[in-house]
C-alpha cells in the first residue's frame, strides 16, 4: 500500500465514523469493518479489565479504553485496541497515539469478527512495535498473552504465547489481575 492509498482509506474512515455502525481499522490488507458494535458483555469485559489493571498499576499509567487509535502511517496501519496500557505523558498531543509508546494492547474478541483479534492483530501489533498483546475471548472463556517480538522472514512476530482460561490470574506486563467473573458470550 502506498501513502496515497493509505490517506484515502484514512479519509474514508473519518467520513464514515458517524454514518455506518461498527468499527473501522486499517490493516496491511485494507480496511477492516466490524459491522456489529461491541455488545454489553464485550463492554463489561473491557471495563472490568481496565478497572482491575488500574488498581495495580502506578498512578502515572492508564488502562485507556477511549480514542484515539494507534497509527503507524509508514506501515499503513491504524488499529484501535480495546484497552491500551500507556503512560499519561504519552497521551499528550493531538492525533493518534504512537503505538511504540504502548506498554500493552488488550483486546476482547468480537463475536462477529474473531479473526481480526486472533489473526490480523497478532500480525499487525508486532509490526507496530507493541511489545505485549493480550487477548480475552468471551466465546471460549480463555485467552493468550503474546510477547517477545522477534524478526522472521515475513516480518516481526511474537515469539512467546502464554494461554490462560477464565478463573486464572493473568500477568500483563508487571501486573497480575484476576479473570474471575469475566462475562462469556451466550451460546446462541
């Protein structure tokens, strides 16, 4: 993707933000549109993770769940993690956050587009230099912590994966939180 194509996609997303439902992101393959906005269980999971992290992290760090996105224009990638662990000082300024300032990105798997979290973001976050990626999957009551970026013939990838199931404690960077009482998607 060249710079012109990326700018065109970015402008398209900005023009669609209030027009179409769902979330837009830009990957190496183009625009990802999750048609279905997050449901209550997704949002509750995100809120509980944020609260639990902020109880154990130093005050100058934030488990941020809002906007803006993280973006690397030269890579042609714009992503929006559900929770971003970032220093308050790195949130100053205008525009997207520099992904290399994130301590970790945390995502709650979307019921309607799980491959976005389990495949595309697993590929894109190391390219962005995000050192730690944590996935919570309410479909299965499990997740994974991905870390240790290393170079491969097809680009940077996470070398280490630690799986967990809901009910276990999970360590994200230097902080351990409980996964007890995280909601699951209903099986219907």
